[in-house]
């Protein structure tokens, strides 16, 4: 795609083939500027990338706290040399300048300053004297604590490490970083580099080759490249696509705070194996990627929950189109805004086509940073919610066991990480395994109860089952109610005999419900909903 010989190093998943074919066709129609990233010639402070700049502003204006942290933890089995852990981490930080960068203001503009490399030390915490069960509890507590780490962007460092000792050959390494210097791709890259460097230092062999560019080079290149005709092409598309955008209003359990909070929790649902296989088959038969199939079903779910036809969802893209960036730790991920029109009660098959067209066009204009888009649209800032979208959706790539086995006999095994913070009202991730899929929902606890999100996940599964059974049905006829819930609604809840306080009128009881949950659905009829407010 970028006219480089190194493109064979790119890993193209099945989900990307359709996107690549579309973009290659479009590339014949558009003359792109050169996308070669060159190393900067001086060590002067560099501008922030657009993504970094928005995150920096969020830090200055709100109480985001630990909402924008990334962390990873993995168990290490086998004989471990703690000094080699420090040496390996020090080398990673030396290689990737962004991990030793700090952020300060000069002439009213934020800049990133690269600091000289220094020895880095993981905090060692011995748990060997604790009983096995207590030790595991402490491990979970420390992993959770890492998600709540706070960082000072001005003074740094923006990476922390803890090494927990459970026994002579049992350890847990926990790493946390601020999002301004990392993303999800970076965490996987960091784990791979740590494994390679630890083994190289242990065996006295060559370490990793030097990086050709650094994150600051990318930030400079991005600001230079995204100008002129290319900026106009991207902006023209997004201005048209997002004209007269409506806010997605999902029913919440509590009134929205005046300033967005980031208090979060997560729920998980494993899709039934037969449902997972049926979803894959329908995607193949429909000629769409699995992501588009799942996204279209999610759009139907949001349509039913909100009663709105204009459905807006955010979706992350890695934004590492240049080969040089694939091996670089840093904040590259971009959020695309996917807007779908569900009006006219289309069949699911027809809606699938709409979602496909929207997604492919968005991928063709994915280089415009979300932060720049918000800036250019000049929207009134609503501190109570994320701009442009409040719900995000993503399909995570197939994961194997994730274990890394070193020649020395040591094994690194990633640990699952719960997310105690929520960047949006709701984030949904579908994880794809060899046989079945799972759904993770990260939600804002100031808006939703856990039971509400569990119900939403169950509704999504029932909806998927109905879609694969009858994809030609109009979306209004696709049910999201399971048999038990349907029985409860039609049988149990129609038995209305109950005791109410004699001193309270019906009007007073209704007003009490309005105060408790104004956005909750009070009435639903023929696809239309009415909230208590």
C-alpha cells in the first residue's frame, strides 16, 4: 500500500482483505502525498501528535485520573534473574524515546521533551511468605492497583513496573503506562521485546536492531502530511458524513453527571458455540467481514434501545499504515465515527449493506485524527459526554494462548485485566476464539447498573440468534427477548395486583420514578419508545 519493499512484513488478517481491496481501488483515483517518515535532524522538543494533544487537553481540563492508562501483567514461570528484568526494561525505554518523554508548555503550546536514558528499576514486592491463596489475592489486588496508577505528564516517568515474587520460580510482572505514550498494540509489542531482550541478555547474544524512526518523528510527519489537498479531502468527507449529527440517547439507570466521570466496570458474556459458528457462516454468505456483520447487529440493538434511526458508534483503528510504525511503541490508535441510518425498517440484509458502505468509506478517510475532526467541526463542548459518540464497538483479533516460551525454559503468560475505568458510556469488544466468541462490555457505573449491562449483552446474543436464523426479516421484527424474559413480560409482570402505599397517589409514584430514572423506557409500542422524562 505504501510502495515499500518491506510490505511483506505486514500481517494482513482475513478481516482486512475487503478493506484493502476497497482502498487499493480508491488509491487509483486519488494522488496521495509521500508517506515516508524521516528521522528528525535535531533533539529539539517536538510537537504533540493530534492524538496526544487531545489527551493532554483532557488531562488539563478534567478529572480523567486513571481513565487513560494502559497496563499489562504476565506470570513468569521458571528461574528469573531480577537484574535482567531491569536491564531489559531499561533497554526498551532507551529504544523507544516516547517512554522517556515528558510534556510541558512553551509559548502557550504543549511539546514533548525526550529525556536522556537512565537505568530503570521495577519495584520488587515479595509475596513468598504469604499462603498461596493470600498470595493470589494480593496479586489480583496489585494488578487492579496498576490500572489506577496516576502519572504526571510534566515530570514523568510515564511507565511503572512492579515485579511480584511468589516463589523461586514464580513471578508476576506488572507494567502500566499512560495512554499518551502507548496503546493496545504497544502493550503486545512491549511484551515481545521484553521476551527477546531478556533472552538476549541472558545468553550474551545480539539484541534487537535499532529503530529507524521514533514517535516524535511521526508526530512531526503527521502534522506536515495532513495539510493541503489531503486534509481537504478528508475533512470534506467527514463534514458531509457528520452533518446534523444527533446524540445517541440510551436509557440509563441514573441521571448523567454534569461532568463526564470515568468510573467503570465490565461484564462478560460467552456466546454459545453454535451461535458463533452461525454468525461466521452468515458473514461469509453475505460477503462481508465478521466485524461488519457484528457491528450491524449492534446497530440494530442500539436502534431498539434508543428508539432512534440515526445511530452513531465509535470504532478504533490501529492507524499504523506505515511499516516503520508497526515496531514502534506509542499512541497511534484512532477512533472512527461510524454513522448508520436505520430508517425505513430495512431487513437486516439491507442494513448490512448500509453498514458495509459506511465502514469502507470511513476506512478510506481514517487518517484524519479524531482529535482534529472534533476541532474542525467546532462543536459546542459538552463536558458530560465524549464528543461525537458515546458508545464504541470493536472486534479483537483472534488470540491464541498468548504464552511465550523462551529457550531458557522460562514461560510468560498474560493475565486477564479487568477495566475499572470507562472512557465512554459503553465500550463493547467482541473477542474471537477458535470455537466461540465472547463479548466484553465496559460501562460507566455512574450511568448504568451491572444488571442493566448483563441484560444488554443477553439481548445482543438473542438478537444475533434471530439474525442468523432470518436475515431477511425487517429489523423491527427481530426480537431481542429470550424465552424466559418473554415469559416474565407476558405472564409474570401482567399480574398487576400489588400493594401500594395508600398515602401516595399514582401521580406521586410516577413522579418518583421520573426522579429515579428519567431516561428509562416507560412505554414501548411498534418500535417506538417513550422515557419517563
